[in-house]
C-alpha cells in the first residue's frame, strides 16, 4: 500500500515558494551571511548555499501537517547552511519552522521546545564567553536566542491564546446547549402541567355531561331527561368557569378579570356533592391540617380524577374518599367497586393515571392504583414537611 503524504495547506505552499524565491534572489545578487574567509565556512562557493535553502523550503510544506518532522529536517539543513556562506532566507524559514512546531505541534512539543531552546540560548551565551573570554562571544548566544528561543516563545504565546479562545468557544457552545436543553425541558414541563390542568379540570365535567346526555337520550321519561339536562347544564357552567380560569393563567394577567382561586382541600365537600349529583354514592372521610398549597392542589386533583374515573368505570356501589395527615405526609385513598361493569360509561383518554402519578412525583411522593379484590383503590402519599419548611 503506497504511503500518502498529507496535502500541505495553500498558505504553507505560499510560504515555501516565498522563502525559496527570496533565497534565490539573495543568491543571485551574491548576498550571503558569512564571507568565504570565515573559519566556519567549510563548503565555499555559491552553489552549496542552494541545498539547505531548498531543503528548508521543502520543510515549509510540512510546517503544519508534520511540524516535528519539518523542524528536525530543518535543523539539519540549518546546520548544513552554517558550513556554507549561508542565506538570510534559510535562517528566516528556520525560525518559522520553530514557531510552527510550537503552534501546530503536540502539547508536549509546545511545552518542551521553549525550555530546550532557552537552555540552548543560555549555553550558547555562557560557554563561548567562558572559552574565549571576549565580549563578542556573547553575540553567539544572542543569535541562537533570536533563531530558536524567540520563535518558540512567540509560538507558545500564540498557542496559549488560541487554546484559551477555543476553550471559551467550547464553553459558550456548552452554555448555549445547556440553555437550549433547559428551555426545552421548561417548555415540556409547562406543556405537561397544562395538560394535567386541562385534563383534571375538564374531564370530570365532560364525563358527567356524556353520561347524563346518554341517559337523557336512552330513557323516554321527561322527568329523568329534565334532571339529566340540569346536571348537564351545571357541569357545563362549571367546566366553562374552569376553562376561563386556565385561560386567565395563560394570559398572565393580560385580562383585567382575576382568575378563580386555585382549588384547595376545603373544596372537597363540593367536589363530593357534585359527584353525588352525577350519580356516585360517595363517602368523604378527611382529617388534615396545615397542608401546603402545592400539596392541597395535588391532593384535590388526585381526588377529582379518582372520582371521575369512578364515574366512568366503577361498578354500582359505595365510593370512599379518605384523607389522613400523619406527621410528615398527607395520605390519600380512594376506593370504588371494580369488576362488574362490561364497558365504561364514558370514553377515557388514558391520561388520568399518568397525570396523578406525575403530580405525586413532582412532590417526591408515591402513587399507586390497581385492583384489590373487588375494589379499585387509588393510593397517594404526598410529603409535606420539606415543603412547609421551604415556605416558611
């Protein structure tokens, strides 16, 4: 399988061509870094300068794709350039390779190169001065620092700024994502809350209307029909009032009319009386005190939905509503006859049990519903201690 070299970016190709063209221009004018009489020039003449120049230009093509390889080859080419008359273009391209190795290399390379070049700069400053004991020897350290340590330090600064900018961008994206998730969750929770309110407020009245309208249509008795129409009207008015209350909440005060008060446990008596008027044989046994408003609303809706389900599904017999308030919770139990009815008296959506379970879960309570012998029993336990402390 043939080895494919990474394709260099267009900018790197431009840098390589610019460096090569600049070096050839200087070579054409005969401009070098050192004269032929310099002791370091081991390969005198004009032509040897072109070899390191060409290698460094080729390394520029790899400055971003394989920066460490480019720096290693460039270091060898620069060492070869030192043995010739040298070219300013070769030195400039090497500084760019050093810079690119820090900016585009691995994090380990970016950390190590400034330290390595710093040590080399110090050594190139102190060792020649200690050997030759002349101030001019210090210039060698200055040159080494300008060619190696300067570009490496600059690259480290640029890389740190880029990393910080990238981290800030990622944090901004994460913040935006979390905000969107919170928004979606808030919308979903609000839609679920409104669905529960709509179901709990309207289903009871519409179920009664459906049952009594069926009775009025099936029985050829003017007195029964009149009673059924009275119940239908009463439930229609109450359902309309509940709908207006909900619309007032949705408008958030846009209407000048004040919405009706939120149902509380004090309204259980009226709720049971309404269920009796709809044909249920209901008994209320409630003992409670100091129940927080959220728990009151949830308990009221659970009892309301339980009575609605009993109206639609329960067999003939007694329905019992029992509420107790122990030290730290409100216990709710609604039982109704079960098992002797072939079909419900009114169609249901199946959302009633889901809504009751959600209301209990929102208060960290428990909920269960199911048959117990010949009874269908709804049980809910709503904690009140933490909520009372939080309200105070």
